[in-house]
């Protein structure tokens, strides 16, 4: 249902826009007719009918405008929901990228020629420091709620 919600809302918005513009024209015509009917004479009994018709047309025009505004709100709400879900996905990708960056940099550094380096490291030490640094970075992202 949500996949064609925007299509349906856009179609209804188009129809309601057309309806609102038609009702605006009809409202103006009815107002002119109701104003121009004299209070005395052969049309005197019909003036109340045309006044009621003008009021009803104005009410329908206002209702069509409210429907249009409601559809705009619905479209905005759906776009915001999709944007929020996209932001969550992008945060997960950012966290994953930050975590993968650590072993990449360590592997890249160890892949260089360091024959005369003044330190000696064992593989378990490199692995332990890599895991500890990944856990620290993961905790940094977990604290503000990026992984919840």
C-alpha cells in the first residue's frame, strides 16, 4: 500500500487542484449572480436560493482547498518518513565505513617496508589493538544512538 501511496496522493492532488480552480470560478459567478438579483420584483423569491447556492459553492471551494492542503501534508509526511529511513541507512553505512577503515589502515601500514623499524610486534598484538580500536570507535558511534 505504501509503495503507491505517493502516486495516489499526487493523482488526488491533481484532481483536487482542478476541482478547486473550477469551484473558485463557480463561486465567483454565483456571488455575482446572487448580488445582482434584486430584492424586489419577479426574482425576489429566488434571491434566497441563489444566496444559499453562492454560500454552498464558497463552502465547497474551501473544502477542496482543505483537501489539497491535507494531500500536501500527506505527501510531505511520506517523503519525510522515507528520508528518515534513508538517514538511518546512511548512518549504518558511515559506522561500517569507520570500522572497516581501522583494519585497512593497519594492514596498509604493515604492508609497507619496515625492515629497520625500532619496534617488534607480534601478530596477536596487532590483532588485539585492531579489535580494541574498532570497539572504541563502535562505542563512540553507539553512544549518540547511531546503532540503535
